[in-house]
C-alpha cells in the first residue's frame, strides 16, 4: 500500500511541475507580446504620430451654429404682405473664447473691454455680466438677449469693426433669428392666424399651411482640418414657401370698417349692451369659390394675440376674476372664426335653394302661384305655422315667394318637393357637410340637419323657410353662389398660389368644381327673382320687396333677406341676415352679412333684416367701384333724395377742403416758401436793394445771400 501511495504522489508532483512550466511559458509569451505592442506603438508614434493626431482632431466638431430658415410670407391676392418674417438677432456670449483672450496686462486684456462694451450698448448690468462669464467660463454658447433689431445691434457692431476698439472685443457674436410680424395688426386676423415658438402656426392660414410656410434649418460647422487649421462647412437653410391668399386687403379693410361702424353706431343705442352678439361678413367670387374677405365683430392684434385686455375682449377686472382654465376658454373664443365655426338657423336666405330645387325638378314654374293666408296647419291639432305677414300675402307668384319672403308659399313648395327630393337637394347644396375650405376649425353640423329618420311633415315645412337646422356662413355663401352663377358649386378656398423663396410659382391652386347643382335656366330665373327682391315694385296686394334697403343707386344687384327666430323660441330673439350679389347678369361678387341679436328696442324691431342690409349696402357701395363693377342703371325715384344728399355732402366736403387749402396757401405779400426746406422767406424789395446800393447797408435777413454772391463775383 505504501509503495502505491508513493507512486501516486510522484505522478502528481510530475503533473504539477508540468503545469507550472506551461503557465510560465504562457506568461512569458504574453509579456513578450505586450512588449512587442508597446514597441510597435512607440515606433508608430515616432514615425506617424503627427499624422494620426491630425486625423483625430479633424473629426472633432469644435463649433456648430444653427442657421435658421425664414418662414414664408402670406400675401393678399395683389401681393400686399399680410404676414412676414423679419430678421432679428440673438446676442451670444462665448466665455470660452473670451477667457482665451484674458491677459493680466490691462493694455492687452479683452475680458473687461468686451463686458464693458456689452453693458454700454445693451444696457446690461456689468456685475451680472461678469458673474455670468465666471460661472460659464467653459461654455461656448450663452444667450444674453434675443430678438434684437438691426438698429439695436448697430452700435456694438460699430465697436467690433473699429480698428481701435475691435481688437479688444472678443467672444461675442450675433445669431440670426426671425420673428413673425403682421403689418396690419388685426386685419383678417381670423383668416391669417398667428405663430408660436418653433414656427408653429396657430389657427388660420398660419396653421393650415404651416408645413408649406416652414423651411429647413441649415448649420455651420467649424472643425480642425488635417493641417490643424480651423475650417468651416456650411449647409445653407432652405426658406419656406410663400402663399398668395385669395383675400383682397382693400376689400377686407372695407368690410372691417363697416363692421366697426355698425358697432360704434349701435352699441347701447336702443338698449344697454353690445351692437350685436355676433356679426359676420363673407365676400367671395361666386365664379370660382375664392374668398375675398372674411371678418367678424371680434378681432385681435396678431402681433399680440394672447392679451385679452389689450385686445378689448375683457376688462382688467374680468380677467383678474377668471381662472386659468376660464382664460384659456376666453382666448379660444376670441380666436374663433365665426364665419366657419359657428352654426345657426339661416332663415329666409335659405329659400332661394328650395325654390331652385323645385324649379329644377319641374314641380313649379315661373307661372306658378300660391295663396298665402298667413300660415299653414301642417298637422291637425298642432299649432299653425305662421308666415311673417300674419294677415297673409294673398295670391302671389313664384317670384313673389322670394320677393316678399313668404313662408306660407315656401311650405307649399316644400310639400311639393317631398322628403326624398328635399334630402337629395340638401346634400346637393352641401348642407350638413363640410365645405372643406382650407382653414382649420370648420364646424361639422351633420347632426343638426335632417335625415330620412328625422324629417317629418313639420320639419319639412319649417326647413323650407330655413328654420329647424343649422348652417355655417361659408356653407350658405357657397350654396347661394352656385344658385346664381349658372349652377356650379365650387369648393371655397383661401389660397390661390404658392411661391418659392425667390418668387417663382411652385403651385397654382385652381378652382375646384364639386358639382352642378342646378341648370343655367334655373339660375337665370333665381337671379331675376332676387333682382326684383331688391328693386321690384309693390304688388296689387300691397306687398313690398323685402330687400330694398340694401340697394345701391345705379347698380343692378340681387339679394335675399333672412330672419331666424332663435331657440328657445319663447325668448323671441332673432338672427338677421342679407346675402346679395352684383352685377345681376354676371355675378362677380357675393356678400353675405349676418347680425346675431342686433341691438334693438324690442323683439319686433330685432327681427328686421334692415340691420344686415345696412352693413351690406355700406360695404357694396365702396366695394363695387373698387372691383370695377360699374353703375349701369337709372337712379330709382325713391332713392333720388338719398343720392342728392350724398352728392351735396361730398360737394360741401370738397369745398371745405379747398377753402382750407387756399387758407394754407395764403402767404404775406412778398414771401415765398422754400420748396426744399419749407421755410417762409421774405424777398428783398427794390427799395431795400436801392438802399444797399446807395449806403452800403445790408438789410437784415439777406446778408449771407449777398455775401455769397459777392464771393462768387470775386471768383469770377
């Protein structure tokens, strides 16, 4: 046993020794490999170290500067700038560069001169500047001020460029930036919208076309090249596209002017309160769906869109009493575009579409007549649905149903149409569907119109004269345009062209024809009826055309009044409207005016569409000459006094202006106004000249002139 143990011990010892020798050999190999690597690295460093150092440094991004793009402009149809991006500058301090130019010698130090120049030119606190410099001495980018104008940075730039002071101003540069500006402040505010940080459009065209208006930022890279020299690579920014809107700035100004006039005239006029709850106006070209103007009684400064008090939407006391949530809701209401976002019952401005549908289907004709006895009982046992004229219009023609705005006749026409045809034409005229105008926030009022499950006999009767369902202004204006333009429904739109940053055309946005609603024959009849709605004479029953207050003397126009009783009916509050066009034979412009709850003494007065007709007339009187729509008609006898009074007022105004100019031109005898300086100069008289020749005395006030002439004579 002992001999076997001894043999095993010897064998184990032998194996252990072999393992030790192998480990020693492996260790020696690793050591030799490391020595070889170190030797190789030393050799590479000695022979090619500079080459590899340059390669590494060349890859280091020592400074990267953002080059912002310029957001595109928004122009009106004639090229007037409505929204633009102005270049501004951010003041940037580079403490790292500045610290590299620090020196103990006051004559060579750049830190103090730079900080002093900043404090001097930008009214910055010198102590705070030094603290910022010391705290961020390793930083290369410290914004000090933002959105400075060219004028505001010019003084500092002059110091930088000066041969004496510029050498000691280091580590300061100006980063290009842009700020959105609206030259006309609140003009077309709901159409244009505004932007927030990051060039994000909010409401209006700014939001709808934000991606097109925006471009792509560029960047400037500074790096060390292979020669350890600083080089720069620049990727230029791509500016955004410009959009040419369909808006006409002049027409927009006219529309807003007469909305403001109505507000000034009617606020607190009959009762204490605003001129109206809401006022909206749309002008559009019925031949292609282009919106020429769009405005409401609420506006705000696009350069300051968030301040409810400054924009006159709230008083300071009201704002102070509101929570943040309430303030946000108030801002949203201020920004809301009434013309596309609010639904309401249209009233009688809906009637032309109902009559057109019945004509198109052959259910009525130009020779059709109706008996209006003041109302209709459409369901036995239910209250009688009354006409606006309680005593009845008597027997009237199809034209009279529009001229006199007879609800009774329209209920009879609606009954002739029936449920299926009514719903068919409701869809043809696009009611209950979005128009898809290129603006955000268009209301979807599909749930407010009737369908085959909800359209009963009563609903059919009231819908025929524009009650019981909702529309938006843009819906009704678009449908009406199709009825008077020959029967063509165009999608309303706000942009007609897209331009690149150099002014080249990227895209032309043509009219989009959706469908034909009625025939040219039907359209011509409707135009005739609506012309007589404004200019027709009273009939044998004493019924008067309802649109006469909207007439503009000398022009051939057509139009339709509207009065809608609001819900709840028991409160007897009304929304009144007027939609008209010109010229009557070839419509070039449609103007639609809505006045919600005008300031009136009582319910009967408030139900009068004369409020809307007044705004319409004022707008069209100024807009038609601008649009080269000429007066072609004789002045109606009942308008002659109005025209004479207007002409007399113009003559009186011209006389006053002429008298004022004459008074301004009257000068004391012997004096003239210098055309260059505006200074009144007394001319020398012959006696003064003779005195100067006889005595050598120079009259006061002309000494320098004579001496100048004397010098010239000497030189000659």
